[in-house]
């Protein structure tokens, strides 16, 4: 349970950095508390998308992953971020990613920041 909580906090932090750095990834709300709540819910959605959908997409795109020596992972990460944005819109959350190339850059930022936060934060093991 602690590991899940740490990963969710790391995802929320990584998403916050992407929102801060990229103008076309938006998080709106009327108060800071509302934005923080939205960010945590979006981090949960992002974690679920990465847990449930990403392995299937990677399995089906295995030839492209091998052919591009893993660089296709950037595209997979972008697609997962776009799916998260679509689900956030479906649940009426104020998080939006505008455009594919923004999602590619956002996915790269989120991957790097999430990795760094997972190294720094303790995991419950």
C-alpha cells in the first residue's frame, strides 16, 4: 500500500512539473486545493492507465520497439498521456493535453521526473 501511495505522489509531482513547464498541458481550477485534488486524481488515472493499458500496447508494438531500439517507448508514453487526458475530460477533471507532440514532450518530462522522485522517495518495501 505504501508503494502505491509513493508512486501516486511521484506521478502527481511529475505531472505538476509537466504542467508547469509546458503551456499546452493545462490544469485549471478555482483554488489551489482544487488543483491539488485534480492533480492527485489525474495521477491515479495515469497510474491505472500505465498499469492496465501500457503493457498491452507495448506487447502489440514489440516489433516497433525492437526496430527503433526502444525509442518507440516515447510514442507509447505520449499515447498513455493522451489517454489520461481523454479520461480526465470524461470524468470532468480540469486537466488537458493539447496535441500529440506536446504529449511526447510531456511524457518524456513525466518519465524523467517520476523516475527521479521514485529514487528519492522511500518505497514501503
